C-alpha cells in the first residue's frame, strides 16, 4: 500500500511540475511604454530570430505589445522609426556609460509577472533610453550590458550601424547567421542586423561585404546606357534632379526584397504584403506609387502598378515564388531620393490561406545613386575620351551610345575600358556629399550570353583583385552553374568621389562573345558592371550599357 501511495505521490508531483512548467512556458506578457510627444512613431519588438511585432505610438504617447511569451522576449530588442518612416534607433534598457543593454533577458522579476512597464522613454539623438528608476525596477528582465557605447549612447546609434567596432574573425564567423536571424547584433553596436547597414562593424556596407553574403538583405539594381549615364564625373555630376529622374524613372532602378523561408513555412506560404509608414509614398497602404516589376521568375500578374496589387486591407502584395522558396517584392519606387531614403523601415508579412505566418522588418540599405561610367576606351586606335557632353537622354550620338553608332573593335576584339566607380550618398555623420562605393566586384558582359568573361581580362588595375575561382560547377562558364560574371574585387574602400579615382581593364570581347556559342559578328551590347555580394535573390548591381561592332 505504501508503495502504491508513494508511486501515486510521485505521479502527482511530476504532473504538477509539468503543468506549472507548461504554464510558465505559455505565460503571456504585455509590454507598455510612453514616448512623450512622439505620436506616429512606431516601436518594433524584434526577436533574435528576426520575427517582429510593431506598435504605433498613440496620441497620448503610449505604445504596447500583448501576448509576448518569455521565449519570444529572450534576446529581443525594441527599435523605433519616426513619423516619416525612418529608423530612429534602439531603446536602451539599462547599463553604464561604456556598455549598455538593448535586449531583454527572458527572465522576470516575479514568477507570476504578466506586465513589463517601461515607463517614459527619453528620445535622444539616434536612440531612446529608459529612466534609471525604470531600469532598476525591470532588474533581471534586462540582459547583461554588452552593447558598446560612448557616454551611454550605443556605438551604432545615428549612423545606421556603419561604425568601426573592432570586429574580429570570431565576430565575423557569426555574421552570416546573425544576418539571417535579423534580430541579432553581431558587432554589438546596438543596431540589430535588420536595421544595421554594416553588420560586422568593419565599415564595409553589407551589400558589398562578403561577411554578410547570403542574408535576407534588400538589394537594388540600376541599369543605364551612355545617354542616361549618371556619375559624379559625367556632365553636370550628381544633381538632385538627375538622381531623382533615375531613382524615380521607368525601368532604370529596382528595389528587391526577398524573405527566404524554411521548408515548413515555405510549404504553407501563399504570399505576403508590405507594411510601411504612410509617409513613405512608394510602399504606403492603398496608394503606393511603386510599380511592381517582378524578378525573372515572376508571373505577369506581378508586373503592373503596385496600387493594383493590394490586399483587402490595402497593403501592397508580395509574390510567393515556389521555385525560390521565398516571398518577393521587386519594385520601381517611382519617387525621388528625398522620399526613398536609406534607413526607411518597412515590414514584410508572410501569409498562408489561414493568416499570418511570420513578419520581418527591413531597413532600406544604402543604394547606388549612380552607375560605373566609361571615362575612356581604346579599341586599337588609341585612347578615346567619352564625350558625354554631346549626348543627353533624348538627343545626340557618340560611338557606343546606340546600336547605330557603336564603338568599332579591332580584328583582335580587344577593348580597354577606363571607368569611374559608382557612388552612394553620405550616410554617416562624418560624411558629406557623394562617395565612391568601394569593395565592389567588377566585370563585363557581352550580348545576352549567360556566361562569364573570366580569364579573358588583361592589363587590370592593381586595385582590382582577381577571384581565383571564378568558374562554376565543373569549371562551368555559365551563370546558372555558379560562374562569377564580376571576377575582380575592388580592394579600395569607400572614399570621397574624385575624377582621378578610376579603374581599368582590357577585355577580349571577341572570345567572350563566342565562348558560349555566341557570334562575334555585327553589333553587340557590353554591360560594364559593379556588383555587391550574393544575398537572397541576387546582388546589388549598377550597370552601364554601350555598344560595339565586331570586324
């Protein structure tokens, strides 16, 4: 009898323990705070895995999150965007002058606690901070202070995370996984990957940083020809009107956002939509200005004005592409640079037939405001300076500007190209004007052959470092088998744009045109390309097109 009672007591004890353990795991919390005078701001609860929830600050300054579990809370942070949709920085939960905490620990001050009260959040330049009393009250709910700071300000605050944090190889080894998580902060600058333009703190922007390759990073594509060429050193340079005409133009500039999905979510997903501030016209609800241009795998249904692709709630839709295992939005913003800014925050919501599966927050990364541009060329008759002053988007003609007026190649098919790097706008507080974008990959394409010209370049600038393994599987030359079409990496970092900062190489155009079964007769298009690293779906790319004629 004692044995039976002892067994029964043990069973009851185990069941009770399991019950309360399950209850603890399912414990639901609310988070409440106040941003005085900041109605229209949005606060994001960003989980380490990248999933986000958002709360718009109400007229009384209050914001709140509900149904937050301890599991979701662990290592999560609070981030802000302002009333114009621009990233406004993290909320500092506690810490000291040199190290602060921007994440929750997942622990609670009391076992049965169901609310986390942040109190008043004081907004500073590029970040917010709780009062010392609020930090003390939260106690163990705040994670250990590990974010690098100066006088209590996270190192990456106000800089889009583009700061030198003294990253080590050990830090860099985690960057790819942190980038895919979205909520991780690999370089400890206070800015999680979803908002950080430089995840590993090495001053190389993520779109062009090999350490960030493979992540879900929005990327842009700019394709110009000689007539529409835009560069600091072409014609009048980078004027607001010229940039706006390109960024907001038709079929010149595209922003692509890919949300890669694990197999389970991919099998459930049917599509998605974008949520952004109404102050961002290109992606706002109901009346977005953008045109959905799609990617190469897109259906024709997603090649029309985004305003014709709305959910029942008015949000612009994303496309599920089964072949890619991703949900995608590829758009031409159709607005100028003042309304399309690095740091713009938007959410991508992935849905199934029964509702929301997940949502991720993205920040518009720095993008090209210009393309590489030929300064001069040598087609066997000596160096020729390109006369951009004689052409415009609508008039004029010079060699290379059209199929009817190509650059005539010599019988050897060799063409030497000297060109300027593309530029980006200043983003750090210590930057001004426009900078040559460094650390990019360069190459050239010939016609419409889908093969690399690697191995056919010579007289390459010393600043360009050759990819030692540019070919694909089985030494394939074809892009769809992994060949690299931009086999030279610029060893120079970002710096102020200057006319003397040129690169050059000579390409055997004739051999490249024929190596994949193409023809070296008549006229062909050359694409002079600058590319970032491979991220989900593609690469940040800027291309100048011009035309040559074979002999």
